């Protein structure tokens, strides 16, 4: 009887600890649900700002947004503005080309979300006609836009799951060990 009580208590403690330590594991994470300009598109002229829209409200003060040009150089910008579930980054340049906007935001539930969008600002017809071209000169090679921060949420979540499972197994194993160790002592008391 006492063994069952100890095992039940151990399972309750392990379950409570799991729920307290990992409240957001089962919850859906905040994700990017839209952007202006849209990821992968070309726009005819520069946008006034890049808008990122997320599925949940964001914490202000923990948002980083970086604009990189097609050579991977960071383009200086004003700080981003966070309003609810949106982030706005003023777009400071008239230069055509491919751009990457890398972001890292912190959702209200404390999870960090990162990623990048890419878009192209096209040259206007007037700008294309006004560019001189030298004989034998080829257009410069373009590279993939700068360092976009990889989304590490999946690996972080997996590490928390594995760590939590290890703690739960150790707690349960310890409870079983204590329960089985005390069992012979209980019989000798009778």
C-alpha cells in the first residue's frame, strides 16, 4: 500500500515539475504570418517600410531587425517599431537590388522567433535607360543577401523536450528505487 502511495506521489511530482518547467512546449509558437513586401517578390519601387506580421503579440524592446543588401552588407536603418503583433522597419534606400530582412523577436510567451524574408526592388525604366554601359563591361554578379539568422526554435524545443524527459525518467526511477528498497523493511515490521 505504501509503495503505491510513493509511486503515485512521484508521478504527481514529476508531472507537476514538467508542467511548471515547460508550460509552452505544448502551446503553439508565434510565427511570421505575413510581410510587406511579401517574401520572394519583386516590387517596382522602394517600400516606405518593411512590415512583418506575426501570429501573436510581441514583447517590445526585444526585437532585432536587420536589412542586408544583395552583397550581404548591412544597410543602416532607423530602429524597428513594434505594435501588437506587427514590426515596422523604415526602408532607407532608393537603390534597386535584392534585400534580405533578418529578424529576431520575442513573443509574449517568452519564445524567441527568428527568420528572414527576401525581396527585390526593381529599377525604374528611366533609371535603366540613364545608366551608361561601357563596351565589354558585364553586369556585376549578385550573391544571396546577407546573413539571415537561422530559425533555431526547433532545435531549442527538441533540447527542452529531451532534458525534460531525462529529468522525468530520473525522478520516476528514483521514486521506484526508494519504493522497492523500503518494501523489505515494511515486511519485517509486521
